[in-house]
């Protein structure tokens, strides 16, 4: 990337499930004064749109999901982008259990991934952004000015996930179950979750969120 590049700043933050990508990206974007794009939110919006069709998920085809995706749009908010279905804010709907149970099915569809990636690129063409996902620094923004690969040990990711969900530290049984689930998810996601060759690795296992955010903001400011 040349020192005189004037394209909008794009910071990609990728990593395995529950590595803190979304929360970190939100804070980094706020510190930089740019907007955050949560690619997972777009997949959730597409899933919610397809669910409105009413038929059983086993009947879903990739073409029918793509058709449902046409109802999805993003509108710029103060610090992020608001997901909309047919022009109406759908943030509450996409966080429901029904969407959560099916979003991984939708995210595996190659043509749906291409559609989502195109929407993210279109958004970045007009705005400086911090974007998180699984392949933002590889498939979506291979020329991004800064690429981060965020990792943490499975047990630490499991601990954080239970804490976020319940508001308390997990007991041994909960920690073991959550860790096993994340390890299985890592194995399943391995093909589509790979770091870019020029990504900066940040292992957050032993550092605070404020520290990891500070590191990323510092790197982004250097490359702005």
C-alpha cells in the first residue's frame, strides 16, 4: 500500500468464532471515528428474510435465499450500519433464536457469500469502515490498509461467551461443554476461516479488551 493512497480506510478484523471480533471492531471504529460493519449481521438479515417465507429450512435452495436477500439493505447510523428488511429496521428480529439456529446454513452458500461480500464492498466504497468476519481480509478486502487476525485459546473464548450470556463466570462443566462446542465449530469453519498472509495476529488470551483495542487503533492511525 503506497504512502499516498487516498482510498477510504478499511480495517478488517477476522478470526474464529467467539474471538471478540464484533465487540472489538465496534470499539475500534468508535475510537477511529468511523463506522463498524458486522458482516454476520448481514447473514442474519438474509436468514430472517428467508424465514419470512414460512417454509421448512430443508426446502430452502440457494436461489430462494438469494431472492430473499434482495429485501436486505444497510443504512448508515451514527457509529455503524442499521440492517433493514424492506426498508424497516430488523435488528431485534435478526438476534432471535430462529435466525441464530439457521444463519450458519445460509452463510455456507457460496453465491450468498458472494452477495454479502459485494454489499460490504459497496458500503466501503463510500465510507471509512472497520469490518469483522471470517474472510474480510482475504476474499473481500485483499488490499485493505490494515488486516487483523484476532485469536484466543478455545477455553478463554468459552469463558467469555458464557460470561456474556449469563453475566457470571462458568463452572467447570459449563466451561468444558462450551470449549468442546467451540473446538468443533473451529474445525467446521476451518476452510472459510483463514488469516490473510499479511494480517497482524493479536492473541487476546492474556490481555484486556482495552489493550487489544489500543493496539489496533495505533496500527490503524499509522496507516491512515
